[in-house]
C-alpha cells in the first residue's frame, strides 16, 4: 500500500476517514476504535471507497 511508504498519503487518508465518519455519524476517534461495530466500521470504509470512485470517474 502506498500510504505505508508515504507519511503524507497516510495523513491525508486519515483526515479523509475522520471527515467521512463525522459526516455519516460514526463516532471515530484517533487510535483504538474497537468499540465500533463491524457495520459502523464497514460503513466508513465503504463510503470512502464510494467517494474515491466517484471522484476518479469525474476526472476521466
């Protein structure tokens, strides 16, 4: 994964993840989030992928 080799990419993805979580109402915090349900955690990742695909589609 590119973000593991690029600290700036990792930081950008973390900011994006926190923004998405906030917008969809998931209480995501820095560090450990083991108290989230699989549904909550999956909804954040799924929404991130959805938005990245939409962004890439508009740039084609």
